[in-house]
C-alpha cells in the first residue's frame, strides 16, 4: 500500500496504484500470510534510528511479496530492506518505514525505543481503564447499559 503499485496477477483484490511513499512494488500471491513472527530491525535512518537492532514481535500479515521497484532503483531511488525476509522497508531519505509486522506499537521495546521508557503499553492503558470503571461504577451498571 505504501509502495508504487499493487499487482494482482491472480485476480484476488485487483491491481491498484500505491501511495507512492516507498519505491517498492507488491505482487499479490494466491495465499495470504498470517503468522506470529519475531524479527529484528536492521540499521534505520531518520526518525526511525531508535529502532535499529530492536527485536520485535507481532503478526506478519500480507498477501504477496514486496520488492524494490526496478526502474526507480535504476534511477537511484532505492528502497532499503529494514528487516529480514522483506518484513519491513524504508525509503532512502529515511522518513518512511513500511512494516508487515502488525502489533508493533504494542511491543514495549518499540515504545521505549521510539518514545522513551515511560511510555505505557496498550495493555496497561486498557487495564487502567478497566480498573477506573470498576472503582467508579456500581455493580451491574455496565450490564444494564448494554441491555438497553
């Protein structure tokens, strides 16, 4: 989606232009990849340098293979792999990072690398919200609101 084009030789979702933020092309495959993965970021540029060498967990979700756009690479606009196995790509300027590893912003290591050690995780925010609701509502109030 962040690349130049989505090519669908199997008629799964149809061909489409991408957003043009990364000099890459994605070719759809007949099967969708959905699996839990752990991977480590390679050396990144720009605002993303804090993630260099950080190991993250998440779900790999995509419907094809992404590669550098050959004509753009020949003209000097080169996409850099940012993780092994094509799980992430970065543009040469370093301001765009595309990742096929979903749930990355739920990983405390990513939050610490990008925003500092004191950043709460999504789980801790939801736990605090549940605790607040439990402390400040009478028993059964939420269930009665749901039934309405």
